[in-house]
C-alpha cells in the first residue's frame, strides 16, 4: 500500500497544481458554498490552515466562519510524531512551528476545535482522504474523536476527486468535503 500511496501522492500534487491554476476563484466560491449550505451556528471553534503551495486558501472560509460567530484556530506542530494542537487565531504576528509552518504564537490560547478543515491531495466519494504522508491530521482526528465529537471537512478543488482511495486502519475518514462546487457530506452531522 505504501508504494500505491506514494504514486497517488505524486499524481495528486501534479493534479492539484493544475486545478489550482484553472480555478483561481475556487476559494471564494467554496466560501460562498459554505455560507449557503452549512448550519455554522452549531460550531464554536473551527480549525483552518494556512495554505502552502497549491493548497486551497482557507482564508475566505475563515471570513465566513467569523461572520457567523465561530472562533478560528490554527494547527500547531509541536513534534513530528505528535498530534496537532490548536491555538486561537487573532491579529497577532504569526510564528513558525516545529514543522516550519506559520501559525499562532505560543501566547495564543490553546483550544479544542469542533470543526476541522483539512488540506489534502485527493479525496473520494466515501470520505477517503490522501494527505501529504506525515500523518498529522490522521493522528489528530483520531485523538479528537476519542475525546468527543468533531467534524472533519476536507477543503479541496473539485478536480482533486478521484476513484476510491486505499485506506489503512489508521486513516481517518472525512465527514464531508468543501470544494468550489459545493459542500458534500459523507456522514450525517
């Protein structure tokens, strides 16, 4: 399975670069779809991410969520083999975490999100997700789900959809996926 996932990741990166170039307005369209489709009042704290490379920009999503009274948190990598933690995002200066990602500073309060937007390379119709391969979101979602309810939504370009992805026992499924074409639920939330 490792070789298959390695090939899928390589293909997924190439595909994501291409669809990102074809759809420069995708993030705005996804934010409009979220505003129209979701009951955002049910969520108190949403974790987004700072996009890297061709990942879909989550900033427009954050704007919609904030306008509905949802607090925004950012993931923080403390160690390569640990779950992510989340800090409230405010207007403070960003700092780099252990993985070199820009995030909220250590002075920002730690929070537990009830909604997590997850970056990805590919997704399927069953909630399967292919990430970068570090396992951060799989470990984190497993940890959060063990503690209680959390909703995981992949944030992707519609062109990142693929056939059924191979899923290992540790792979955490998505509850839904948000693209520029709309919000699709895989599970009732």
